[in-house]
């Protein structure tokens, strides 16, 4: 993942595809998953919500990218998306939010 101007670019592993999401619409929801993993739902949605939020259950509809990370990697992802949120004047939900 990387920020290119006002877009988040996500290279899809084992393919040559790249997903581009405008930062203005970017929403990332994380939820605990089995075997010490965290599921990340990355997509675009109503921006009247935090750019990044840990939830008990994600509520994404439509097209979103689902991926799993190790639970101990989540703080690094949160930090990355906090920097992205600063770039576009958005917020990140506090740890233990919803």
C-alpha cells in the first residue's frame, strides 16, 4: 500500500492489479479474527466516519478489499492509516472505539 497524491494504491498480491481508492472516500474497518489475526476491510464509503476504526464486526457493503494481518501488526497499520488520515483532514477512531 502507498499513497499517490490523493489516492491510496493497493497492489494485489500474485496479480498485476492495483486498486486505487480516493483518500476523500477511504474507509478502513478492522475486526478481530480467528487465530490471532485481524481482518481489514478497505474500501470507500460515507466519510462522516473515522478513516480507520477497530470494530467488533465490520459493516462494509459493496466493493471492498478484505485482507488478514497478524494481530501484532495492527498497530503499524493503524499508524499508517493515521498518517493517511492527517493528509486528508480525517480522523482515526481511538483504540477500543466501537
